[in-house]
């Protein structure tokens, strides 16, 4: 199969949504801050302990110290206060910026009085003696049951006012709280933003500069050498070498021990040290001292770092069926799937029966990759639409002409852990009549998050839209319903035949269930829960029942075609 056509070339280009947002600083000087947004569905980071991960990203330096009075403090506290500074201006701007983002972009209209109060209550995570309460039109701050300050509440849409109030509360409570006085500013920022965002939904969150750097590396790649590793008994041991990377080109192998990195011994180092030393700007060099798997002899190699994007796609050929497993969606996922399809055609030749796209356990990732992966296999029609309060959150995505698999039979595997981007792909291929979905009802995470870079190098992930399948139903709280349900089937001999028998003998009932699934109103929680109960979501990691049903269905062309016809709706559903 030729993957060099215009459609395949298009999918080799990753695109991020960029947005600009103005912010008025607390000092009201009309400062304009650029705001970069990446649209994601659910962050899917590989285990940072097991791979090259980013070094710490630097944030803005402290600018002003909070004026404090130490007259009533003991000498030790006074000495600490004399040496500690707090970036007050940075804090004011950061929180004004954050509250503006929340007010402007969150999926539902928010009251900053509720959000800001919840954020300040988050300080109790660092010092349980601190209490923050709304008392009419004022905010009362107490510690150890003693009121230490009362502040007038800013208006419900005054982000700059809430930024100033938050900074003022910081200054007040740090005077009386040793835990807050000794806390790093980033810890204070995270405590407040965690408290504020927890008020909204489970998927909105804040990452400090270090965590944000790790997240960006997982999504977009990082400068590294292309290895995964573990630390055992004080030794750094390579567990995987990714093909086509500097490590692979230099002949590094799984099992090699890293003795030193750039002259620094790895004997007693932390995982973070190893990550920081291995990563760096692309084209910069790093020198390793290695001991081989079968020898104690040491060798030194110098490698040039390259852009490393963690692999998310794996191809396995079994009984002339191509099983393509997708573990998450980063910026290279669609390209990797296209390469896997091409490789499968070469390996399978005329014997290739079909493609099984395994999305079980896939928690999601980048929205654009879900769209482009679906488009790989669709000739035409809608893929997904998103709807939110912000104008940029309302988008419609449709397929472009061309199916790189040229109509080859396709099956999609999902389970109760398939979420977000995985659900977009499953729903698009099912609703378009392109693939048969097998497994259990998916997770039902149908909201889109936008990742916004913060002035301090951190990130705020905000829920800003819901997505709708091509047939119109809202996936959030519902999920994707497989045509061949394997919930409760087990792995016994003949279980797969039982699943296919139910599919073969219950087409009319199944068609009615799918129609009801697509027509249910998103606000009818009871009905949606009942529908999910018809094929309960289950955890199916590497469940053989799903793979066996897929292979048997691909061998039964007549049943496959009937199942495929069931998947395509006759008209768009009315779910809103």
C-alpha cells in the first residue's frame, strides 16, 4: 500500500491549536501575555520513572519581598523571615491570569467568588490550622481559630481583583504560619489552583513547572537519546532502546548499565538526576560510560540528542490479521498507525484478512491525533464535533477523501478503560460504518481539555467543551457501545462463539439498543446508566476473548457485513 499519497503526508504534520489571551495585571498596567493552548482529551503520560523525562523548567525569578513585621515573633522566626523572599508581583500576575483563564474558557459559566474562595481554602493542605470562610460580602481568614484578617470580596468576574486578594492573603498567612513561610512559592501556587480547580470537575488541574515540562515531553517529544531505564540495586539499567534513535544508532542494548553521564557517577543517583542529565537541547551531546550485558568491560560513547517522541503504537501479526495496539495519543500517533498499516500490508500481502485497532486501556491524549487517525480510514463524513461556551471550543471535524486501508475489514477493541481520544476514534469508525466495535462499554469521558501555558512555566488544564459523535450523541457519561459485547463472557472454551451467536441471533434487538443509545438525552443520567448496564464497562487488559471474537468475526464475512450495517445509523440522533 502506498502511504505517500496526499492524505498520508497530511497526517505526518502535527498541529496544535494556538490561542491568544489578554490579561490585565493587578497593577492595572495593561500587560499583554501570550497564551498558548494545546487541545487534549485526557493527559496520557508514560511513567516518568521509567523513561528519559524532562529536566526542571525554570520559572520567573522572585521580584519583590513581602514586607513583614517580626516584632511578635521569636528570634528564629525573625531570622527566617529576614532571609525568605516571596515573589509577590509574580503571584499577583499568575493568579490574575489563572482566574481570567477560568472565567473566560471553562465549559460552564463560573463565579470567581466560589472558585477563588475554594482556591484559598486549598492553603489548608499546607497548614491545616488555616481556615478561609465567606461571610456575606467579605472573606474571613483565621488560623488556630483566631481571625487574622478580613477582606472585601471582589466581584464574581473580577479576575484581577481575585489575583490581588490571593496575593494579599498569602502575605497575611505567611506572617503567622511556619509551614507556609517555609513552603516554596510553587507549592503555594499549586495548593491554591488545586483547590480552585477541584471545585470545577475531575479533569481540570494545574501542573507546576516541573510537572508541566514532563507533560509537554510526553505530548510533543523532548531532547534525549531514546532509552527507557530502571534503577536496580544502585545501578541504572537500560530496559528498552527505541529504534531510530541516537541510542539505537550507537549500539546501546537492553541490559546495558550506565556507569556515568557526562562525568557524573550514577552510583546513588536519583531518577530525577538521571532524567535531567540525559535530557537536553536537541543536537547537544551527552557522554555515557557503559558496562555491557555480558561483560564488566567499560566503554564510553558520545551521542547527539535528538527529538524523542515516546512510542504509542505496536503492530502484531496473528493468523493473517494485523493487531495494531494504540496505548495513547501523542503528536506522532497517527503517523505511527499509518506506518503500522503499511508494514502490515507488506508482511501480510494478499493473505491479510483485516485490521484490529486495539484501544483497550487507552486513556486518550491529543484531540488532533484522534481526528487524523479516524480520517486515515474514512472516505467521508463527520468525525466529531465539540461544543463549549468559548467560541474557539465549538469545532466540527470531517473526513477527507481517501482510506489508506482501502476498505479492508476493520475491528476496534475497547474496554472500560478506553477513554476520550480513544472513544472519538471508536465512535467515528462505528458511526460511519467503517469498523465493528468489540469489547465492553468504554469509559464515557466525553469532555475536551485545553492545556494553557502559565506565566511561571506551569500549565493549567481546563475542561472547555463536550464532544459529540457523528450520529449526534454525547459520549460523556455514556461511552461507546460495542456491537459484539464481551462483558462477563470470560475466557472459557467456546465463550467467543457464544458472543458471536448472540450477535447473529439478536440483530433486531441490538439495532434497537444502538438507536436508543444514540437518541438518549445527555441530561438523563438514569437512562444512560441503565443503557451502560446492558454491556457493563470492564477492565480487559490483553483479554483473549476480545481478540478471539475479532478474529472469528473477520473469518465470517457474512456476519461481519451484517454487524457493520448495524453500526451505521440511518439518521443523526437527537441527543444534545
